């Protein structure tokens, strides 16, 4: 029986949207599969890891309705390997699906669709918040690099999403640095605060486009649904108390250094070549209109660089993780940045006039 016939690129695009959810190793074999459901003229592709569920739709040719599950990564790899102009057909045969395109044929096993677990959309979701896709995509880009990965403090393995009137804020921290970004909503929303898991943030970043098309968020106590044109994410939220980010962001730093972002980035990249591979420390040595950048390693090697900056404060020598500095500089699109500092033991705040609403805090390190 013919299940679907589709252009290769259209099918690949739909598979790309959902396949990232599928874990390579799982205790439940069916979670390695993708649920394909045809109803009327629409084909729905759905994948889940029980914490996050993504579904997307394709136009389907007339034919019988059906539901099957099929190995997600195998199907994705097969379709990706086919020529751009290929017409892909999926036919069912007993408990198998035959994928064919031209003279290529692949036979894959299936599992019963009835056994496929679904993340049910729970009650208690708030009103819909609408944000342009490019706005939300930019917010995620500005903070997601600061999320922790597999930290024992599980509430750090994600991103805090805050609704506060017309303000939408996102915050991420791994305990050593913190990134904050905010934007203004067109209409006020009821106050909400949830921690969205790291995997959800990364998958959502891939799906969002640089367009003014709206993305719709509904935030509940235990779940968030995110609807894009043709695609929906349903994610559980992280249960935990996020650190008080307002206290972490310094407000009265006496030293202000203004600099050209590409110049600082290039100097740090050069110096980092000789940084200690384990600790990745760099010293920032500030004096009148000068920023010195120094890295050492355990082999007694040293890299030193110096650039012109706008600085009129007292001399200061302070150490930071060079990777953290480069992450923050890489997130900013603007040419000019401002570094606000206290003393050698206090955190540094990176801001930019060209990135309104963005703040990046890095803790110092002893070198």
C-alpha cells in the first residue's frame, strides 16, 4: 500500500525539524522511532523523548489514512543521501516500510503506532504570547551558550523564561557566567517564570527563522507549548529554583572600558593559543587607553598582546576564563562594547549600545 509520495527536499525539511529530539540510545526502543500519521490531506511527523515532543506537518496526496512508526535516524539518513530532485515513496508491506526513489530501495522495520508514547498537552496553560520568530531567535542566541550541561544543579541545565508585563526576559547561567537578554512585548502578559530544558532551547533555536512571522508560546506550571507555522513543540519544564539573576548583575562598577569588539576578539583568540588547556585563563591588564592581554601555560610559554581602548580608570590586572570572554563577544553583533569592572576579585559586566537589553556577567579567576 502506498503511504506517501513526496519531493525529497520537502520530506527532508520535515524530518530535520523533528529528528533532533530522538536519542541515539534509549531504554524504550520505540523512542528511536518517528510516528507518521496521515489524516485527510495532512501527514504529521512526531518525535519525542518523553520530555520534549516536536510535531510537524506536510501536505500529503489523497490516499488511505494510516499511523506507523519507523526508525527516525535511518529514515532521515536515507532521505538525506538521495539526490535533490528525487521523488520519495513510502510503501507498507506487512510490518515493514519500503522507501524507494528511482532505482534505490530500502526496507525498514516498523513498530505499532498504538505503542508510541505521546506528551499530552496539559491543562492550565496561560494565554498565548506572540513574538516575532527573529526576536525570539535572537534572544536565545544571546544567552544559550551560558546554559550548564549535565550540572548536578539540574535547574542550571536550561534557560529561565520570564514574563513580566510587557517584558520578556531570558537568562542562562552555569555558575561561572550569566547571560541576560530582554525584549518588549506588544501586549502585557500575566507574570510567569519557568525553566526551559537545555535540549528544548537548542532544538527551538534550530527551528526559528529570521522572519517577522509570529511564534506562539503558552506557558503553564509544568509545561510550555511553542507553535510555529506547521510545527509545534511541547516541553516539560525544569522543576527547581533558578538563582536570583538580579543580584548577580552588577549595577555600580567604577571602571568602564570601551573597545572595538572585533579587535578585542582577535587579540583574545591570538593569546588563547598559549593559554593553559585546562584552566583557559587570561589576564586583562588595563591602563590609560590600553588593554594588555596575557596568557601563560604550564610549559612556561607566554602570549602577550596590546590594543588601544577608551579607558581612563585606575590600572587593573584581573583574570578570566578566555573561552567565557570569547563566548560573550561572539554573541554580540555590534562593533563597540563596554566592559564594566570593579577590582580584581569582582565580576565583569559586558554590555553594548548596539545590543539593547543584553547583559553578560563573568566571574573572575585567580591566575
